């Protein structure tokens, strides 16, 4: 599954915001029982692993010039919820890119 989120920020700012807020990802997964781990492969790629309800999802987040791209390997058993997951990623990803309240 691939979800692209457009942005108009410099790459360094996108990376800074993701690093500061990556701990919030688990808060946006329904049920509150997800474990999320992230790690930076390089300045423009973050690995993400989500474990919830007996499923382990692995993916990457790539920072591109004009978009943030989430690519998640979705098992066939969860393919029917792809539109819901995709919509949630897009909505929460946009929130993660927003300027913090103190910067506004």
C-alpha cells in the first residue's frame, strides 16, 4: 500500500517534524494496543514497524521534495481495510507535518 501526502516544506523540516512526532503514531491507531517502532535509515527514509492485534506491519516513510510517501506491506488478510488505513495515514500524516502550536 502506498500513500502520498503532499507538502511544501524543506526536507530538513519534514524530517525534524517526523522525528519529533514519531512517538505519536501509536496514539492514532484504534484500540490503543499498538506497538510502533521507527528508525532512520538515512536523512530521507524512516523505517516503521507496527504490531497490533496479532499483525506485524512493516514499511518505510520516504521524504521527497514535494511529498511524504508511506509504503506499508499490508497482508492479504487486511487488504479489505486498505481504504480505511490509507485514509488514516493520510489524515494523521498531514497532522504530523503541521507546524506545532508554538510555531504558529
